[in-house]
C-alpha cells in the first residue's frame, strides 16, 4: 500500500496556472500507475489524467487536453499535474489515486486538494 497526499491547490483567476503534487509514501511507488480525478460540487467524480508507472503512457479527459500535463518523478515519489489556462469549470476537489501496475482498480486515494478558479 502507498499513502498519498495532495498539495498545491488554491484560488486562481481564469487563465491562471496551478501545479498540483501527489506525494507518496509506503511501498515502492514506481510499481504504481497514478491517476488524477476531480469532483465538483453536486457532480460525480471524474477522471482527469493518468500516467503509467514508468511515464510511458499518459492520457487525459478531453476537456483538459492541451491545458493540463501529468508527470512524475519516481525518485521523489511524486506525481504532478500542471494546470494551465484554468477555467471556472475546472473548479473542484482534485484527488490522486494509485493502482498497482497491471491492475484495474485504484486502491489508494489521497484526501484531495481544492482548486477554485474565479471568472
């Protein structure tokens, strides 16, 4: 198991940028794929971005393509989500989650960090 802690959220005006971090502790982090998810008030949680354990594969929900970039530094046990050109509709609690490579279910979740984008 790994424990995940997100940081980097905050309040930003539309068009601004934030970088979220997901720091892991526990078992070997580079055995885990990592995803970022978000949940806005009154809405279901949605997938945002994914990165495989060795950074070979990444993908994004269509609404953030070209604006968000996911990356990881396994030496620092950290995954990042660089968010540029933020829009008010990006406002949500962002959470990272990890799953062992080759499995389908995310077994470890962080507590989330709030991102608020004002217009």
